[in-house]
C-alpha cells in the first residue's frame, strides 16, 4: 500500500558520494558511518550502497546495529564506536565485529567475552584528544594501552585500531583542530612505542575529509557527507548529492474565506479568501513542530510556507489563488533540483544542522529505494 508520505532514498547518490569522498581522501580506506539507521536513510541499503561506492569498512554507534547488519548478511569489516558495560560482546566477537575500548575495565570485559567466544576480539582504542566525550584522556591513555597489551599477550584480543574524534572540524581554522591533531599523533606514538601494532589509525570525520588532508592517516570515517549533505555549509557542497527526498501527497485542498484560523491555536489566520492544502505528515513523522509557520515546502510549482502549527500527523500550507489537487505530490525537502527546499534549508531556518533534519524522519515514513545497482 502506498504511503501518503515517503522518504525516497537515492542509492546512486550514496555510491557517488562515497566514491567522491574516497578520492578526496587520497584513496585511503573509507569507513562509512551508518549509525542511527544510516542517518535516517536505512541501515542495510545504505551499507550496501556505501560498499558498492568503495567503502571497505562500516561504522556504527551501537552494538545492536552491527548485529543487525550481520543478520542481514552484511559481512564487511564493521566497527562499533560506543562501548558500554553488559553488552553481548561474545556474540559480537563470534560474528567478527570490531569493538571500541576506552577504559581498562572495558578491555577486561571484552577479553572475558573473547574467552567465552573462543576467539580473540578485535578492538580499537579510543583517545580523547580534546572532544571531551568518549575516549581515554592523555592522563589515562597509558593505563588503557597497558591493559590492552596485557590482554593481547594473553591471546584474548588484538588491538587493530587507534582513533579519536574532532570536536570542531566543521569550523575550519578553529584552534582546537590543530591541538587535537597534535595530541592524537603523540598518543599514537606512545602506543606504538609501547608495543601496539595497529592496522589503522583514524581521526577524520566528514568535515576533516573535506578540509584537513593532514588528518587522513590510514582510514577516514565519512558520516553526513556520504548522504550528500555538507558538514561545512559555509564553504560549499563539494559536489555531494543529497540522497533523501521527503514527499507527501496532498490529502485535501479547499477554499476558505478571509479571517479563517488555521490549525491549533489559530496562530495563522488567512488575510484573504485563499486555498489551503492539507499535507499528511507531522511531528509524529519527524517534521519539526518548531518549524510551524516557518519551514517551506514545494507544491504546485512554488515554495509554500507552513501555515500555522505542525500537528502530530499533518500540517497546512496556503496556496493563495494557485491550484492543487488532492493526491498531487508535495516535496518537503530534497536535492533542490526543482526549486524545493533542501535539508540544509530546513536546518538553516531552524538554527540546527542537516544531520538532525534527516535522522529525525520516523519509521512511520517508509523508505523507498531508487538508483540501486540493478537499476543502473
């Protein structure tokens, strides 16, 4: 059954973006970040498209995401970036999932799981080089490295990666960027002098791939950019192609007199006789309620601002004297090719980032995949 609202996902765009980013990174390995349902685009289809575009690794935030990939038959190298106590690490190890460790107790927990799994775990040691989020600080790094080397000597794990994460790479020239890069190099040098032999050292997110060639190392981790949205809109789009187009079919079109209140609270009142169209998508689908009377959509050949409050399941647009019929397609956001708003336009209007716009589109909105390999 066709849904009245759909998120159309262009898999060819994802392939294109990954290929472009790999070229931009000088040909080093690419870990495609597909956390949070691939930033709202769909975990498994986006993973497959990224691999077809040249990615050699996949990255997720949570272990459950990696296990879902394995259940779907995706066998590519996959890294989990969050380590928390009590996870089914033995299952992950048995399925050849790479894990993160950032404190000695987590190394020990993973080592114990490896004993149960009957094979060594593959781990990446995470350094906090100035992000102030996950990772071991410089003061705690030696203890983490020592714990990992002890477990490695016992045959319980292998340290295959050393990594960190930038805090302000999307602000080129921010003084923290150079500081973090310097700290990362120092911590990698310490680990290697102590005896760690990593396969990969990795630091660059989307913004760093596009603006900081000196941070490539052995592997880069594109996230938002692989979905065609720029992490540094103040600089440009870099030839990226947005992969998500959010649409809805007009549910109702009607003529109303001047002075008609629209939606909850009557925060919008028509100033003339006009035509209203009902759009069957609301904050229950991920349309921001704080976009009421602010966000624009594309309908009947022109951009239209949301009239009044966004409701849970629907919102209204004012067409003036233009025409539209029930069932006609309305583009909420997309690549911008036809004049429709982009996810970046919505983000700019709301004072947020495009990441939030696409990841918040809910599961009630089906993903419809286009541009698959079989279609090209």
